[in-house]
C-alpha cells in the first residue's frame, strides 16, 4: 500500500524517482501497462 509521501507501489524496486523508471523497469514492476501507475497523471486541460 502506498502512502502520500511514497507514491511508488513497488518501492523495493525503485532506484530513483518513479518518473525516472525505464520502460523495462515499469514492465518488471507493473506488467504491460500504457502509463506508469506510480507517476501522478496531470489533468488534461
């Protein structure tokens, strides 16, 4: 379970910030997803 201070769902696999994860790291943690679930999405304008 993630906390507000640690938005990453898999902090044990995190090497930096969730925004810095490579596509391979995202696939390893979350499977084949279109967007990294640990990175907050900016609302569309």
